[in-house]
C-alpha cells in the first residue's frame, strides 16, 4: 500500500464522523441566490452577528462569506471565533449547530454549504436573596482584574462550495 492510501485510511474515520454529525437545527436548502446578490444566511442574536454570503462570478472564489456585526449597541452574550483557530469538533465539546445550503440560481450544479458550530457553556446564574441574577460593577472589575471572567458560549462557521464550477 502506498503512503497516499495509508493517509486516506487514517483520515477515513474523521471524515465519516463529520459526515455522520447531525446538526442541532434542521432546515431545508435555502432559496437559490443570484450571482452578485448579497444575502443573509442566518442571524445569531446572542453573538450580535449575522452570517452573510454572495455568489461571485470569480471561478477562483465562487462564494464570498462573512460574519457581520449586527449593531454597535448590541451587548453580546456569546462570541464568534475564527473557525481555523478554534478547530471545532465534538471531541473538543463543540456541537454542530446548523448546516445551511444555498443553491446558486445561475448554476444549479453548485451550492454554498455553511457549517455553524456552537460551544455551549453550562452555567447557572447565581441568584441573590430576591431571586435575581445581578452583576455589581466593582465586583465584576475585581474579577476581571484577577482573570476570573465567566465563560460565554462560542460560535464558529466554515464555508465550502460543493458541485461543479459553472462558466
């Protein structure tokens, strides 16, 4: 067996595991989108983010994908992190949250596929004597200075284009 075949056999379980992942959210393929038309793929309000995409006429980069902040005033309760740095996987505690498929209206053989991963944080809020969860500014500043900032959920997204290139 060649080294190339051995490498493929070594990668096969990882490929099968990612293909077998069932996303937390189930959705049908999106409406076909025209080349040059920017469209929203999904909003993630807790991260103050919107996933935005657009098919291009460039065969080298047939689809542009970006994470856009929804508002400067939005107070995020989750973070959106770089997919390549986070390298999300179920082994690391991440959950496949959503798979978004968007067909190319001008090229039915091509579609953009965006995987959204979520890192949940299980924390129960500490309630005071009145049953309220409160954050006191001075106490929060002291905790931040000591490096004891509470973890927040994280999201990461990856985009790929599937299908045959169109001319």
